[in-house]
């Protein structure tokens, strides 16, 4: 399993460096802006925005506070931005090799399906964790971070809820990749659910009647930048537990999967329709042969 983990991480090193450095540079830019934002006339600034917009993006109401600034300019956005990475890696973790026609060759080596699955799944976890840590160093290391009056532990606390949410949607993409005909379809469905959940949470802030429904979605239990004031350990445990359940489901499906030698699967409905059409045309072909 650990050999497969090292191999999978090696294949992801380009994404890890690219995304990590990009997030680190963005964090550096944001920390340079904090002092200017904290000294702004926020009442006049916020009056320029519609009330609905400020409610939709909850952290903007406390933009001058460290928690509000982190939530508005970083952690509320990272669910979507890094979610692209999490879903892309999760959806392709197994089926990319299968669709390329090399997964059967990998399994021909002395490695079981269980070791292959969990080695690659751990690479997803470590990939996301490393990217988030590199990005967070952009907040911690510059001397301007002293203006936020947060310890490095407090800076790192929001990383845990973000990692839990990203891992949940990445694992969802992995699960769907073993249940749906192709990795592209799994990625599209997972991405649609993530974006839909993000918008739904914002709409629930505008309409209290949506509150009972939004409680059924994972992003309702995402703290964002507000985690610097203390972690909701129950929420965090629930998100991680959901990821574990989906990972076990994906593992079970992978163990029973018939590995194809290349290309994408198709819906069983397509085969049934072709068979039906074939049976329909047989009498016609027979009549032609008799004539």
C-alpha cells in the first residue's frame, strides 16, 4: 500500500506544487491588504453593496475582524476553488488508468485491489493536506500577519474544516467514478453538487424558510474562517465520518468491479436498446434473404 502511495503522490507532485504555490501567493497578497482593510471606513464601504449581497456572503459583515477577513477573502472561496482539485483528483484516482487501458496491467503486478485502493486514497488525503498547508504558510510567515493578532495555531485551525469538506467531495467523486460509466460524468456530478450546495447555503441566509433543508447539506457544517474562534468538533467529525463511509462504499464497488481494458463504460440501457433493435430487424433481414 505504501509503495502505491509513494507512486500516486509522485504523479500528483505537479498539481501539489502548482496549487500550493498559487494559494501561497494569493495568501501573501491578502495578508498585505489586511491592514488597509482594517483601517477603512467600512460603514461607508458596505453601504455601496446591496444588503442581499452582504447577507449572501456572511463574513463580509465583519470584514475588519480577522475571522471575517479570512472567511470572506479566503476560506469561503476555497471550497469552490480547491474543490476543483479535490474532485478532479478523486474522480480520476482509479478510472483514469482504467480508461487509459493500464489499470489491468497495474493489477497484474503483485498488489491487491485493497492495497491499490487505499494507497491511492491516502494520496488524495495527503495531496489536499499539503496544498492547504502550503497555502496557509502565506498567511503565517509574513511579518504583516502580526496585525491580525492570531497565533500560528489559530491560523491553522480553519484548515481542518476546509480539508474535511474537500475530502468529502473528493471522496464523493471517487465513489461516483466507481458507480457511473465514466470519470468525466463523476466529476461533473460532484462539481454540480458542490456548486449547488454553495449557492444553496447563501440563499438560505436570505430566506430563513430554507434553513431546515440546508441543514441536510455538508457545507452547512463548514465553519470557514470563523474556525479561528474555536472548532466545532462535532461538525468536523461528521464530515470526516461521511467521507469514510463513501470511501468504504467506493472500496466495495472497486473490489467487485470488472476492470475494462480501455475506454469508458456505457449505460446498460444502451445495450438493451441495441438488442431490442437487433431483434426487431431480424425478421426483415430474414425476409430479404428469402426473396
